């Protein structure tokens, strides 16, 4: 068991030159990863008691505990990225890896994701740390040990939660992967040429189509239809829907970066320096002594793929996270 984060050495990420391109790292896993695990779905109300959210479990081989008792085998909960789900490539990869280690696994979907509908006016946004707390409160009542992974937008929410709640954070430890922890600069990165041409349509179109399924004000409808960038959508819909004055106010208040110094429980932040989705990334001076920063030269956005046994392999990310958790768990 780790006495301090300095005792933990993460396995370096290495990939052959022909896989080192950040866009290959980002895009290729969507087409090469394993099929989804055989999930067990459960629906529960969100923190506002308005909308049902989906929890997709991949259970370990452990008998159901007696009434009033909790599962002794740890569980890893994933908070997914923008418009992600339990079907996302990184969710599938992590699920298979966690299950192979004999641990429980669950993807906790944000509102409107994973096939559920929103019944209130609130959808999901990058700063909703109370929803993370609500999810972890449910899990800690049923599992003795809970470890959390957050990817991309889910990583920002989880990191913000860890900093805001400090000692009261309900998970034992967290692993933050490819997270835009400073949202304004990440928005600017996405507005660059390749971001606009390659990634914005892939991310923006599903969000717009989903929003159009709900009752919208005339102002929202006009703003959404005119959106050409994610920041346009955030200004027209995400920010006003969730009580922010503008996209700039949203990015400022929802960013995890200012809260990283308040983290009190072990947290690992993994960032690829070639990630096309990210802007400003944290330095050691930005984080508490409970945070381990791991920067890799390559990896793209939630990619971290290499070549093993003559095929694409994506185990580095789940292996790094589970190794971190297991060293803490003892």
C-alpha cells in the first residue's frame, strides 16, 4: 500500500512512430476496441429527483451481500466524456480490464446520456459536481471501496468534485484522464482548424439533435440552429440552461483548475501533451500534494494506444488507473 504518491511509478506510455500522430490516437480506438461488456442496467433518479439516469454495471463474481451489508470487492465508476456512454470505446476497454482484475465496474451516465431522457429543465454540464456526489453517495452505500475514473468532460467534473469536497469526497481515489481542466482554453483549442473540421461536427451534431427533441424557447432554438462551434452551443444553451450568464461565465465557474489545490484524496491526472482537445494543463504548483501529474508525449484524446501482439492495444490507460488504485487499496 502506498505511503505517499511519490512511491507510485506509472508505467511509461510508449507507442510506435506510425501510431504517434495525435489524430490517429484519438480516432482509431473508436474502430478497433472490443465489443461492450454484458452490462446490467439500473435506472435511478438524478440529484434533483427529476430525471432517470442510467447506471450500467459489469459485476464481479461476488455474491450479493446480506441485507445491511456492502460488497467487499471494490468498484470502479466511470464518469464519461461529452455525449459519451457505456458504449464509448474507453468505457468498453476500461470495463473489460476492471472485470479481468476481479473488481466491479459501472458507467454512471450523465442526464440524457446512454438512452435516457431529461424530465426537467436541467441537462448536464461540466461543473455539476453535486451530481457526482449524488452518484458516489449511492455507490458507497452498497460498496465498501469506490474508485472513480473521469474522462474528458467527466474528468473535469470529477476533478472539480475532488477539489470542492476535499476530505468529504466519497471515493477512495480518482483517476482523471484527458480532461479539459481549464475550459476556456480548451474551447479555443477546439476552434482551431483541425478541431473545427474533424472533431466539432462529431461532437456538436449529436448534442444539437438531442436538444432539438425537447421544448425550447424561441431564443434557444435560434441559437442552437445557428451554432457552428461547441462554444456557440454552450453560449446559446448550456450556459443559460444551467444558470450561467454566458459561455465565458460557464467556462470560468465550471473549470476544475482552480479547485485542484483543494484535493485531499489521492488523485492521478493523466494528460497527453499532444491532446488536440486541451488548452492549459496543470503544473505541480496548481495542485495539492495529493495529486500525481502524469504527462505523456503522445496519446491524443483518450487514446493511449500502442501495438502489442500484432494488434492495436489500449490497455495502458486502464492499467495505469487500476495500478494506481490497487497500490492505494493494498
